[in-house]
C-alpha cells in the first residue's frame, strides 16, 4: 500500500502529469462543449466519434496540402460540420433514428478516413508549442495551462462562449426549450427541428476542430486509431457533468487526468495494471452517475425525435 | 356543430388512401433508388482514388457468393449477426435502448472460453454448457445496465455504451493472467501474446458441408430462433405486452404491464443473445480459430445492432439484412486482389445503412402529411 501512495505522490508532483492531463482534457472538451449544446437541444449525438475522426483526417490533409496548421484546422472544422450536416438532416429533417444515423456515420467516417489515408498518406506534423510569458512560470500547472501547442488555446475562449450562447442568448433559451419540451416550444413558435439541427452543426464545428487539434496539436500525424473511443468518453463527460458547462469541463479534466496517470505512472517507475486503469474513467463515470442520477436531470426530450402532431 | 347553411366540406380527396399496390410499388422504387445512390457514391469514392469500381464490386460478389465455398463463409458470419440482432429487436420493441452488444458479446465469449477450456467431460455437454454460460454472462453484463436504470434511473444508453470499454479491458486483463484465460506457454504460442487455449475438437459446434459450403449447424438453430421471435411478437400475450410497453409505457403500466419486470426481461434477453452470439462465434469456428483474443469481437456486436435497427426490429428483415451485411464482410476478404483497400467495404456498408434509413422516413412523413391534411379538411 505504501508503494501505491508513493506512486500517487510521484505522479501528483510531476509536471508532465498535468501537461498530459490538460492535453487529453482539451480534446475531450472540444468535443464535449459541442455535445453539451446538442444534448441540451435533445440529440444524443453518437456521431461525435465520427466528427472527431473526420476532423482529425481533414486536419492532416489540410496540412499535407498547404503546410499550414491554420488551414488544417479550417479543413477540420469544415469536415466536422459536413458530418454534422448528415446527422442533423437525417435525424431532424427525416426523423430517422438518431442512434442508427450516428453509428452508421461513425463507421462511414472511419471507413472513408482510413481508405483515403492509405491512398493519400498525408504528411503532417504537430504545431509548435507556444509559451505565454509570465503565466507559464506558475509551478506545477503553469506549463500545463500556458505552454502547449497553440491550437489547444482555442478551447479556452470556447468554454465561456458556449456558456454565454446557451444561457444568455435567445437562441440558447430556445435550444434548451426544444430539448426540454418540444411540444411547448413548437406551440410558442420555435422551429424545433431547425434549432436541433443548428445545435448539431455547432457540435460538428467544435468536435471537428477538436479532431484537428488532436492531429495538429498533439500527435502530429493521422492514424486510423487516433481517436480510439475518445468521442464516447466525451459523451460520458457530458452526462457525468450533468449537462452543465461547469460539470462537463470538470468531467473532461477528471477523465484527462486519469488518462494521463495511466501514461505517467510507468515513466516515473511504477507498474500498474494498464487495463484496469484504462477502464477506470468508465467505472468512475458509471458510479458517479449512479449516485448523482437523482440530482442531475437529463434534458427531458433527450434522444426523442420530434414530429409535429405526434404525442 | 357546422351551421346548416355553411360552406360544404371540401371533397375528401386526401382522405382516401391510394391503393396498397401502388404504395408498395412506391416504397420498393424508393428502396432501390436509395441503394443505387449508396452504391453510386461508393463507386465514385473508389474511382476518385484511382481504383476500378467494377473490380471492387465484382470482388465483393465473388468473396460473398460467387466463388466456391463462399456461401458457407457468409452464413458463418451471418449467424452471430442474426443472434445479436434478434436480441436487439426484443429490447427495441420493448422501448429499452441497448447499444452495448459489443461488450456483452465479449463477456459472453470470455466466460464461454473459460468453460469450454476448463470444464472437461463429454463434448456435446461442454458445448451446451458453454453456450448457456455465454448467454448468462451476456445477460449479466446487460443486467448491470438495467439494474442501474430501474434502481437509480441511470440512462441505459450511457451505461451500456460505457460497459463496452469496461468489458474490453476486463477481458483483455483476463487474457493476460494464467489463472483466467491465458493459454499456458507452449510451443503453439511462440510469442507471449494474449490468446486463450484452443477449444478441444469435441467441444466445437459440428460443421456441415453442403456443395462445398462449410458452415456450423448453429445456422439452423438461428433460423429457428428468428421464427420463435417472430411468433412471440405476433402471437403471444408476452410479445404484445412488450410491444405495448415500447409504444406507450404509461398505457402499458395502466394495463398492468410492469415496466420494471418487462423492461428488465427485455434487457436480459438482449444481453443473453449477444453473449450467446459470442459463444457461437467461439465454438462455431468462423472467427478466431476456436481461440479467444482481444480483437475477437471484431465489431460484430455493433454490426448486429445496426442490423436490428436497419431491419426495424423485424425478424424476417433481420435475417435478410444480416445475410447481406455478412456478405459484405466476407466479400471484403477478396478485395486485396483488386488493389483497393478493404476499408471500402465499411464505406459501402455505412452508406447502405444510411440509404436504407431514408425510404421509411420519407414514407412516414408522407403518411403524416396525408393524415394532417385529412384532419384539416374535417375541421
């Protein structure tokens, strides 16, 4: 047991842990911010994984074509929105089952990305790290927060922006109304399915950007397994956070930290079962959701399609 | 009350539904059109990357049906897909969501492997036991989700989804330690990789050979299962109650259908089917050569879920859709010769799924419009 605690102490006092945690958390946050908005409007957007992956490949492709990280990120955003448009129009114009659309989209994007990856083989590299002078001197967390590849910094303004959009604008109010009670929203003149489609577009935008960040800010090159279920973890973070911006970001940080622990422990010389640690975020999510399920409440119309005149 | 001298109601042209034959024709045309569009898009993707789409489609057909013995391969892959999808159909009809078949399948396979390798005794008995244990393990894994759903109202979409990763890590762990699933170190396991012992010859599901097509006899059991599920839905009180619960939980509750009992049952059956599918994959021989490995599930759970969703929980549709999905998977093995990456089969599959979603959605919207305009004429 002493070994365990000294391992924890070693990891907690290691700057690398926090840097790694921040990088994982940023990816999750990119995806989870958009997903929060989509879920607030009533879509359980399973295609988040596909949006991330599409963004990741498009980022690598943009870099390959133009040698520019900025263009890569733009490509990533566009592809994220394209994937979102399929999800949005199939599930909220045609009222097809959103899970089927999402699952099919995940398969489709994975197929297309790995297919194009082997035939194009885009060359890309990670963006340079950018130090924010002064702030990065803070011990332990300074490097983690303020000495990172620059695409990561995009996530900082996104959090308050998303919060403002969702809780301080008319559009946000309508989105929340649509997710809580689509019938009432419809009667008061809100185009329910339009708001839902728009919220999915935002999810596509942020997670496409997240995918671009993953390749251009973190890893440097595209592989098929580059996303590897992080989209699902982001969905879990949204539910873990109880559909509030604060909670969702907390969830992202928690899952990011656990993930980073898994990678840091061996480097500081401790052996821990990697399978059990990989499963930890999921078990933690299930347990916490179990205990807070009564306190938090999902948007009431989550994952229910809206067709005027039905129910 | 309409005033007697008021305007006469408009002739109710919209109320009379068009003939059923014409409706069926429209639906069939729509399905064919959508499938054609999906194939067209796939062909364009192949063409854009410099491949030959004729070669790709011909290879897919060869690999699934035309080459000798490929029917057997396709049937072998279709078996677990149908089993997973039948279970999914039951919880789909009951209005409970289960998207964790992949994890339930892994748990089922892991437990079945343990029984199959360690039990001993007469072969047929071992086969039966490992199938039962596999189903029970799958049901247990799904049961966690339904228990949390009815105890603490935890969304079952979340738990089933997250339990997939937990299952994959847990089985991965079991494949790392000797006293669980890892095969003892012998010459047939040269590298120290994660693989279980092979099932003994007499603990495998017998295989049948019809005109050179070789497949496990569980294929017949699967067809029988589809018939049973069909009859349960169509002809039994139990199936009716399940459907009622799915259509309107409140009505069902009023009519004396316990949401908890029937919801849990549906979830358990669904998990059991996924676990059973895993056990059948293990002892059937079409996957992993009678050994359990970390990548054993190979997306069969996800694909089975898609089969059920595309077939709209209809048992006959499930068999048809599962066979075509299995054909795509079997056909992708023949793609290497064309120089086109085998991922294209995934693209074709996903495009087909999306295409198959469109016609029912459009038909549903047309139906709604017609009904709405009919009520508008009446009022």
